[in-house]
């Protein structure tokens, strides 16, 4: 595998792609509960599986980024619970 690092603008674009794909997966999972047509539900499940695989692939490429967003020590509390 090629060990070259990504340029800053490529890292930022990749980060935006990962965020977008994550939102797509969340929306598809959420909408599955509202769908009653089995064919559509099956299609949405396949979409979630494919998008999850795509995310794993993108994250593997993101490891070559020149910078990564730091993970905060104190995470915000959830407003859902």
C-alpha cells in the first residue's frame, strides 16, 4: 500500500465525506422504523450495510491524513436520555 500522506485540503475533504456518510447511515437507520413496505426496508438495510463498509474504507484512508481532529477528553452529555 502507498504510504504517502494526504495534503491538508484532501484531509479536510475526506473528513467532510466521512461526516456526510455517517449522517446518511444514521438517517437510513432511523427511517427504517417508519417504513412498512418490506422491499423498501430491505433496500434500506442494504444501503446501511454498503454505507458502513464505505465508512470503514474511508476511515482507513483517513489514517494517512496529515492532521486529525483531536478527541476531546470531556464529551458533551446526551440530550436524548
